[in-house]
C-alpha cells in the first residue's frame, strides 16, 4: 500500500497568486495525455481540476515512466511547484497555472469505468444510479451535494439564532395513520409487533411542545411507501419545526425570515416581504391549483352562469348538476397549436379526470370551436368576449365537477405556459415567485361517503367555523398554510389542536371509535391531560427546495444514493430478501 502524501491544497483552489508555491495534491486522474516529451494530467478532486505536468527532461526518468502509465480514474498523490501556464485556459478556474510534478504516488489503479466521469456523458439514469459512486464524482454532482450541505448549514444557523433547539425524534415509532402507507419494521423482542418508520415527526414534535421545549427543529429523515415520481422518494428529508404560543402570522413571519436569508445568500435575490398570501378558495378560482405558478397570468374564467341554458349538453349538464364550466385564454396561441396538438393536450388532461376538453379559436376572419354546431356566430362571439379573447388567441374550456375542472385547468395552464416559453422548466435563474396559500378546507370527501383531513387530524379548525363541524364539515376552514415557489409546494404546516376534547371530537368526525382513538393516539391525548400550549409548525421538503434552487428537474439529482422508479437502490440491490434464520427470529414466515 502506497504511503499517504499529505495534501496541502485542493486542486480547484489554485490560482495565479499561488505561482511559485510547492504543493501536495490528491485526487483522481480525469485524463492523461502525452505530447512529445511532456505528459499532461488533469487532476480532479471535489473542488475542480488542475493541470499537472511531467517533463521527460526533468531529470527523473522513473517519474516520467510512471506518469506514462496513468489512466482515467487512477487515484494519485503528487507533489510539485505551481507555475504560470504558457497557454492559459479561460474556461477553467485554474486555467492560469499548472503544477510541475516532482513526486508521484499511485494509491489505486482503475479499470475502464462503465460511465464517463463528466457532466455531459449522455448516459441513461439507470446506469448512472447503478454506478452512483462514479456518477457522484462528476463536477455537477459534487456541486449539488455541496450546495445541499450549505443549505443544511444555513438552516441550522438561522433556526438556532431564532431560539430553536435541534432535537432528534425517534425513527422507530408506533404505526399511526398519516395519509400514506407506513414502512413497517418487525420487532424481535416483541414478536408479532411492528415499528413504523416516521412519515413525519408530527406527533413527537407536538409532544415536545407539551414538554416545554418552546421551539424545536430538526433536519429529519421521513419515509412513505407511495408511488414515486420525479420529486418524490420513499425516503426523503424534511426541515421540520414547531413553535409554542404562536398563531399563523407568527409562524409565517419566522419562515419568511428564513426564506429571505436563504435567497439572499444563495441566489443573490432580495425577497420583498411580506410574501403574497392567497386563500385556498381564491387560488382555486383563479389558478385551479393550491400550489399555483403566478409567474404568468392565464387565469381561470368561470362561465357557468353564462352557459347554464346552452344547447351544448356538456356545458349545460355540468352547470345543472352543480359542477362548473371554466376556461383559460392562451394569448396568441392559435397558430402555435395545431388540431393534433390540441388533441394531445386533451388526452393529457384525461389523467386529471376530464372526459374531454372544448376549445375555441379566434381569428381575424371569424371564430371556430369544437362545439360550433351548438352556437351561432354571435353566441361564439359572446363566449370569446367573456374570456377577453382577441384574434390569434386560443381558449380551452373544461366542464365537470369543480375538482375535475380545477385539476384539469390547473395542469393545462402550466403545460401551456411551458410550451409557449412563458416559464423555464428549471428556475435556476429565476424569477422566483413565492406565495402562501392559507385558509385550506379542514376536510375533503374520501370518495366513500365519508370525510378525511386535507392535511392531518391534528390541524386546528378556524375558531369561527367550529360550529360547522357537526353540520357542514366540508365548509370548515383550517388554520393551515403552504409555502409555494413557482408552482411547487416547498412546505406546509398548521396551527395544531391543543384542546384534548376538540382533538377527540376530530377523531370522532373521522369515524374513529373511542377504542381506536385510544389505541392509535392515546399517548398524545394522555400528554394533553397535563397542560399543552397553543402551538403550530411547518415542514419543508429539503430535497425539493434544493432541487428548485439548483434548477434540477428531479430530486434524484440532489440525493447521494436515491431509489429508482421501482423504489430500488441500484447500487446495493435493496430491497433484499432476509435469510430464513432472520425471519424465524422475527416470527415471520413467507409463503
């Protein structure tokens, strides 16, 4: 084993001012090439590249011979003198200098790697994930991991300075219903019983408030067994926090301070505070989404009353059945979207429950629509006027239950904006449109004739709406809030229920018996018997936050070892099968 050559500097930190210094560097060989009597080696560590030079005429034939054996991804140490380069490279941070090598140690050799260690390798994601230890050597991935670490560092600094204690909560905890499937861990010492991995630290952070901790935060691992997508993983990381003796405004004020510092230090952006707030009802009416992208307009227009007596059954039927008819105007989009394009958009909308999508085109010589045979020219002109449509505009209309209409048009306006170039897919260069969504409904229909919490069963109702709990629960507003950036939910939270009787009442409304309530949440209610302060909190998705600030389209780009779409770890092969002895110890039999 080669003797360690102690590093004195990192490769990417060398600059013209270091000329003349003797340095010792460690890293990976990016590439090695011989030109005449010179071997040039690009040496890489996490900070970047520097060019190292081996000169055949330097007097050490053995050193030069060993340099000729170097190949990509060899791990080496070298000692030498920094000097000015004769041919400078303006695209490289170290491009003004090079290192003339006098000593070389090869720590380990490398076979030809299955993927190139460079940013523009054009390799499929599955191969990248299988060889993640190579993929992570790429400059972009090193920058992503460093940026994530810096965000975590700022988080700890900010919340500690604002009186929050960083406290860890259990990873092995009791299974409780929180909206997604639990990952379960069998207990060997308690046969037949299982721990659950936390979907969030929700109950424990409320217990910390009952414990008098006043302000808590942690960067917490969470686990949810749900279908995956680009911004979702089975294990993810939250910036989790809770505060005592606060209302909605108090929680939001602390978070706006955090976001303002974050954006100032990492993006050079001065946020204008306070941030925009929209009620859930207004967000749905205007944008069809509770996480609207407000960087562009294209707001929804409700024409339900105007088409209530329409001869077009799709419109009239939706209006008569208590649904709605709404649409959006895509300004200047008529020539951009062919009939085939419109059909593809219609098919995409079906994933949101839409049975179809109606359209109306406005041209200088007249108006055409997918439902023209049900309307006169004057009738079409009146509809176009409702949307403020001008020649060259394209209007899309959805008619169905409110939820279907909102989901459909909420998706469609963002898809149109993307295709029309109104926003970038990745917002690394801004603009950054933050806003709060407040006054969410406390409940929603569960699809089986009952109700379920929009957030979780510990969210406090608006005190003004408590009389509606037993009579019109779907009209009860929650003291809940989400923070949104460019159409993405960054985090969410609420003021919690701190009255034990109101909490019991909430469980009853959700159909839990007294026995079920005690079995699942008895430890929380027991704590409430001994005095608990008013409290509330919030959790950010750290992975998603970093992803958005870096302009990435997938959180897999900012997690060191993510799972693939099948929730598998391609590096280790997890999940795996335990052997029979392990299962027997746990009292589990696989049939």
